[in-house]
């Protein structure tokens, strides 16, 4: 019996010591699910609203008691007796109950916590790993479970008819483990240093398995620590577990990482590729991109050239938020200049919102979307955004937030949807490593399900559409 018997929430702490919401869903058969909601530091203006109390005398105004109260009263009452197996229906009920475009009345953090906890409870009831249970949820959203002939089509969360789904291609026959995008040098809003760009990442694509890719990334991380010490630089870490040295320029971060890759015994451009999260909305002002650490103030044209020169000089395969979220013309220029060579990921631009993402697709900007569950606020809408990416040949990168918890749901989402990449921080801080450890468990489960065959790892195939 998958009817909901109880919904409960509480206030807990995230990895930055800020309050966040934890939700629990209990079913009539005793099955139980729990989820914790992440929080971002660098946020897009169009993200769903994270409800905070604003009481400066308590947690500096960042408490979430109102969101918790909303779960324990209005949401709990609305979901009592609801069939938890109907994830899309549950998420629709949550959205309708909130009644706002940005989920600002009850709070996206309240809705998301319950939505994810529900998925965990259903998986427990079915005695399946979460990723395996989510495969069926994902298939239904992709239109595989359209209503029978003569049955009225039920609107999906994004307003599409399930009887007329987006033209989505076949999912891979077996789930694949994603390429980890490991943020090993932090800057921007994630660190207190002179580096303007927010993240410098490594992507171990040349390995045959996720576990070997994780080992390679870990060895480079430790080699980088040694390199930084050798240069007399700090090895303190930022919000996402990467190092936050006070480097002389953004380019020095790339050079230092290349040195660490070599020191660890790997080849940059073959075994390991590089990635950037520019987070350019953070330094876009009055039509210019202000690289304060380098004393540069660049027009959109100049900034496109700046990034293009880096891509020609370094083995960069992915750039996130290369242009500001409101600089649509700049995004178009960047896509035309680099879109067939480099993955261009929209984070602040698309905010995991199917409606906004559709506009980006129609405008022809970017070629990938970053998927953050708390940007949109329900599991169904998250899966719809991934499905839309697949339908339009955009890559989907499942991502954490800078304020995280020990929750590992995003690892299961990445595998269930066969997303080719996951972005979940560096190789330190247990809130980041927890996701990598969950992927190791899933890799083992997949291998046990197919004796004699290793679990598939996306590796270089994640970027087959690019000419680099």
C-alpha cells in the first residue's frame, strides 16, 4: 500500500552551517523516505524561491521554520491518503497547493523536500534502490506510460499532455555512470580569494569505469595539494571542497591544475579534460564583464574571445555560465563561436526550468543544461527538464549546490536518467564525497545485475557530439 500516512519536516543544518529543511514521508505499509534540501550561493534570479524566515535574531535570518511549518500543516494535510506511487500527480498537487509561479508561498524548499522524500518512500516500498525506482518514474514522464486510448490525457507538471509528449528518443538500454566534474580550485562566490571564475574542474574521461575515474580525480586532487604547498600557496578549501589559493590570475589556476595532472601521472587532454564554471552573472555589470582580479573590463565580444583563446590553449571541454543570465545576445555569440567544440552549459540561464529552457532551445543558445533540483522545486519538473534536454540534443549535467548535506539523491537521479555527467564538488568534505560513494555503490549494483559485464561509464562518449 503506497498511500501516504504521514508527512513531517524539521530544520537541520547544511554544509555551510546554515539551516535547511529535511522532509520525511511514511507510507501506509510502513515504508519510509527522507530527503534534505540543498541551497546555493551563486543563484539565478529566476530560480524557485527558497523560503527563509528573515528573523535576524535567529540564524542571522536564514531559519526555515516557516517552510517546515508549511510542510507539517498544509502540505501534510493535502497529501494524507494520496497514492505516493503517482509522483507526477503528487508534484502537481504540491504546485497547485502553493499556487505561485515561483513556489514562493509555501517555499520551493518545502515542496522539494517532500517531493524527493516521497520518491525515497516509494523505492523503499518497492524494495528497490532509488535509481532503479526512478527509471520507471522517468519513463512515465518521457511519455512511455501515456494514457490508454479514450482516457483523457492528464497534464504534466510543465503543462504538456502525457498523450502528446515531447519527441524524446529512446533511453539507453542500460543505465550509465556519469562523468564526474570535479571542482578542485574554487574562486568567485565559493571562496575568499582573487580568482574571479567560480570553479576550475577536472573531468576524468579516459578511464573504463567510474571507480577508476574517481581514483584518477582523487590522485590529481592530492597532487594539486602538493603543488600548491610547493608554491607556498594555501591549501584551505572552499564551500565545495576544492582548494582556494590566492592566485595571481585566473589563468594561473589552469596552469596549476595542468601541473597537478602531470604530477599524478596522467595526460591532460587524453586522460583528463578541464572544465570551467565562469558564473559570469556574478561579475557582469553595465554591459561589461569585470575580471577584478586581473583588472580587466571586457565587452561581451571581448569576453567571448577571452574564453575562445583559453579553449584553444587548454584542453577545456565544458564551460558553464560563460555569459551572464540576462546577456542572451552574448550567449548567442558564444554558442556560434564555440558550440561545436565545447560544451556550453546554462545554469543561471536556464535554472532547471522547462519553460525557460524551451526559450533557450528556440533561441539556439548553449548546448547543455545544468540540473539542480532546488532551482525548480519538484522531482517531476527536474526529470522533465532532463527529458527536454534529451529531446533536443542538449546534454544534461546533474548538479549539487554549494550548500549541501549528506543526501545523495542526485547520484541516483543521474544514473536513472542516464545523464552523462554529474557535478558534485571536489574530493574532500563528506557532503561532496557522499555522492561519489553512492555512485560507487550503484556501479557495484549494476555489475551484480549483469554478471561478467562492467557497469557502463559514460567517459568520452559524453562528448561525442563535440569536435574536440
